[in-house]
C-alpha cells in the first residue's frame, strides 16, 4: 500500500507555510471531528488528517518526507526505439506501437523477438501469415 500524501490529505501545497498547514488542519479537524460527524468515513478522514498533521508539523519529519518524494518520483524512461530505417523495401508496414512505420522485414532484422511476440498477440493477427513467411525464410521458428 502506497503511503498517503499528507499534503493532499490537508489540501495544501507542498511549499505551504506552517501557519497554512495548521489552519488547514484545524478546519478539517473541525469538519470531521467525531463530536460533529459519527460516520465511518469521518472517522477515517479524521485519522488521516491527524496523521498528516503530525507529519507536517514536525520540521524534521516533513523534510524527510519531502526528500523521499523527490527521490521516489524520478521520471521513468520508456523504451527508446530508433525511427524506421530509410529503406524502400516493399512489404507491410506496422501501423502501431513502438515500431510504427517499420516494415515487417526491417523489423525481423532489427528485433525478431518482437516479431515473434507480434505473431502470437491479437494485434498481430492480420500480419501473422507474412510474419511466418519472413521468419521461415530467416530460419527462425515462430513460437
């Protein structure tokens, strides 16, 4: 289970000053206090609000949380595929995915494993016969 973001719980920005955090806490505590609202939802929210405020009012704990969020949220890099070769080779071109624009022949030379996968996947049904022919000519078997 991913930890709950205390800033979201208190509905404040991560750069909020301590007075803003305290005011948000007081407003939400008043709203969800068990003397005012006895629902299960209010009880859960009150527990979240208390936990969030306990974390954010302590400067050391807040700094630690902020540092952990900066390191946890590094951008994820996707798979990088070069553009299709500039070949004029005839043949069917793949019209989707990371190899969009590539011919099946060029794809067989570059990434035969992807071509094998495509032959088994539902998105490759229309290419299946040609994929089997290309892989057969290369001496590879389509799994």
